[in-house]
């Protein structure tokens, strides 16, 4: 995909602030060099030991511990150079009012150093963490650096949005739905009007398609979205904005296994890797609708709806029980029930009852009985 021009036209105030932050980063390093010193970057460490759970806000937050990245240090010089290289390219993007993907940034910034066989980046696994370091280092979001990731996530329902000047009715998107943009900030995406009573986010696209075909969103007046697995930043930001700005309750439907619970928990209080963005991505009051480990008996499911737990599943469940955000008795009971059952269940397994069981009975009963965890 080629670079695309920003719809913003002239630089916005946000762009000007971001440029100032990048220039301050360069100026500080230059001042140190001119003074005969060793230029260094202080970046907050994105490690588990520097992450904590804020009980009051109910989100994961990044701490104040920093890692120094010095130029005159063989172990750090490469990352020091890479950070300034990415910062320079982001400055060019903002000045030129263009936006590219993080994949494209890898190619734009990759080259062989003159007189050597050394590349600035060997693969994208090197450049992506540097982008995140830059976000933390200058306190600027990826979107403010004019970078985006590939979009992932679909939505349909009684909501009209303005996407970069185009008004779109999400109730008229057919069976394919509307693709959630990778950048869902207020400058690009605005909510025009809605008639929704709640939001239902499902893990899998296949389940979302089942609900769309049965027009669940129309019958129950909800915004129906899928994160298509672990949610991308755009989907998380979209959900957070819908929840806070439209003041709608949010329900999440994921597989009954530790990995599904983790997908839910990331939506709820953020992730460890992106703890510095929890305030704009987490939805602390999101409700876990299912699948619950207790649904097997509650809905009279049969053995053909189950999959035997692996050693990795059990180990992951034990890890999750130790998370502070899952310390409450109701969550400990839920996670332990997965282990005690000895099996996991996919949401798709509800179709063993009948094709539209999930639409006509499972979700309606859950909502009616207020059978959810929070």
C-alpha cells in the first residue's frame, strides 16, 4: 500500500506539538555532543517489573523506571541510532502530512550503512519496538507520529460515523460490515448519531458473521463488533471511545479458555506491552458475557462441544490466577473451573445445539439473566 496523504491538510496543533517533541529530543542530544558528552536517551522500561495495576482506575499502568540508551556504548549504540532514525522519518511524515504503516516505516528506514555490510534494521521485529520506545520516550502516540498498523476488526449496527469527512451508516454495511480503521482518534473519526443500547464485542469473525446473518444487532439494537482475535490498537480505541463517549455498556464474548480470558482482560484493563496507553484504550467496566466454564452444564452442552486442555492451557490458567486484576473470588472461581473441567470450549461449539442457538437462546438468556462477570 502506498503512502497516503493526510486528510488534515495543513499541520494541526497536535502535529506541531509532536514536531516540537521530536526536535527537543534531537536538540538535547546535539547539546550533549557539542559539550563533549555522551548523548543518551532515557526511556521508561516496558517490562513486567515496571508495570502495576491501579486498583482505583482498574487499569494497567507503566511505572517510572527508565532504561538509558547511550551512544558511546557498544551494547546500546545500535538502538540509539535506530531511535533517532525512526524519529527523523516521523518528522518527515508530519512535515509532509503523510501517513504510512509500521511495515512501510521498516522499509523507509532500512538501508545499509556506507562502507559496511551493516543494515540499520534487519527485520520488522527490530523496528516495531523502536517505534514503541519513541512513543514512550517523547510521550507521543503512534498515530501522532503519522504511523498506523494494518486494520483489523469489523463492526455493524445503529451507529453513524464520520470517517475523515465521509458519513457512514453502519446499519447499511451489508453482511461484510465496516472495517475498523487503524487510527480512531477524534481528528479522524467522529460519532454522528446512534440508536444503540449496548455494544457486543465477539472474539472471532466467524461468530460475528453468524450473528450478522441472523441480524442480532438489529433485533437487539446493539453495536456488534469483532476484534478478530487479540484486538488491534484501532479496535481497542474504537471500543473505548464508544463506551465512554456514547456511554454504552459493553459485553464481550470469547472462547472458554485462558487465551479467551486474556483477550477479554486486555480490553478491560489494557496490556502489559502497551501499558503506557491504557488510559485511552482500556474499558474498565466491560462485562464478560461468556463463554463461561459453567455454561457446559447450564446450557446442557455435550462432550462434542469440548476440547481437552493442554499442559500449556493449564499453565496459562495458573498464571492468570496470579494476575491482580483476576484476584477476586468470582474470577478465581471461573478460572479454576476451566482447570477442574479439564476441557475448553470455543464459542463456535454452541452451534452443536443448533445453528442459531447462540443468537436465539444463548446470548439473549445471558443478557436477560444478567449472567456476566465484571
